[in-house]
């Protein structure tokens, strides 16, 4: 999606408009494309290679308002330090989506810390319910890059030390190595071979609870060993091998500060605990 939520094909030569192949715009356009991809594929491939230069196009989230944003929790083995735990997950509100270049404003909540969670995000191409793992990959349209912005709440605040906030999606969907950077500092490189539960198993799990529709998304979870604070003035770049990368910025009206770099306390807690992250450190005084 680009400019005024118009659908396009992102190529090395630029952005090729395909609005004539999709009714309406925004989410309805991409859902139509996903649901009818097999019939539209030959027309998409025949489009001229020239388009609007990427520098002149405002790239946006490829799915501006998914019907469902499903998220897996505790779904990595932390580089093999943990055995797979029982599957669990959560949802996010569909209006929380932001696209490339978005600015996340940290809310006025009593959070211990705000974390960036770089994740592989799958996009569903077919709808269904009670999907067995043996058939699950037939329901995947493609993948994009995502960041789940999480506020870690004080112990006793309920849940698994998490407050819902924003979900960011990269500019493109592509058919995986993840690498988040903050102000040019690489926080972690991790691969999906560290998943505690495979993509197919995760689809089976969520589809037993929720009915899936084309254009719904599933955040596959994160490896917590490279998490760090998100704070005012940060620029965060997230890349997924084979999918692409995107940037986002952070602002905080309260100007809260945390130590820069990897949050080693949370990394250790996650390695040693079967539960979700619950960090007790408090923010530094505002500068």
C-alpha cells in the first residue's frame, strides 16, 4: 500500500499501481487481492516494470486494518535455553497498526520499560476454523516484518507483564532471519529455526480459538535475548531476510529514560523462566 492507501507492487524499478485490479482501496483492496490472487496473478506479472520511484511514494502498512491481529507469546526457545512451553497468545486491536516511518508515542502508563519485539508476521490467504497443522501452510499467503511494541507492567499488574500498545508492519508481503537495530546498534540476530512451536503448529493453535479470514495476520513471537528499551528520540530499524526492512521512530511526552543497549535483566529472566517477561527495574530519571 502506498500514498492514499492504494495497492501496488513494490519492485526495484519502483511502485507499480494495481488499483484497477482491486475494488475500493485500503484494507478492502488488499483482501480482494489476497482472496483472488490465483486469478489475478497473470495480470500482476504482466504489468510494466516501470512505476513511481520508491523515493516519491509514501509506503504504508500492506494491511492497514486487519480484521484480526493474532499474536503468539513465549514462542521462541531463546537460542535453545528453554524447552517449548505450552502455547499461549493474545490479540491486538486492529486500529493499532502503523506502517513504515510511523512514530509510536509511548503512553502515560506505569510501565517498567517499553520493549521493541521484532517478529515474523504471516498473512493468511484463506479463511477457516479448526485448521490442522498438516494443512496449515496452505492457508498462508505470505510474510511481512513486524514490531510488537510492549509495555512491561509491574509485578501483580495482571497478565504476563504486558500491556497492549502498537503493532507495526513493514511495507511489503513476501513469500527468516530477523535483525532489529536501534539508532544503528544491532540488538539481536535470530532465526525462525529457534521457534518453540512451528508456523503450522501455531496456525493450528490460533485457528482452534479464532475463525481465520483472508488478510488476518499472525505475529509469530520474538526471541527476547536482544530486547532493549524504546525511548524518546530512538529510530528503530527492523529487517526480515527475504521480506525487507522498515524504520519507525519513538517519542515519549514524559521523556522517561532507560539504559541504552540490550536489556540483559529481561534476557536472563526469560532464559531462566517458563513464564512471560516481568521486569522489575524502574525507569531512570528524566533528562
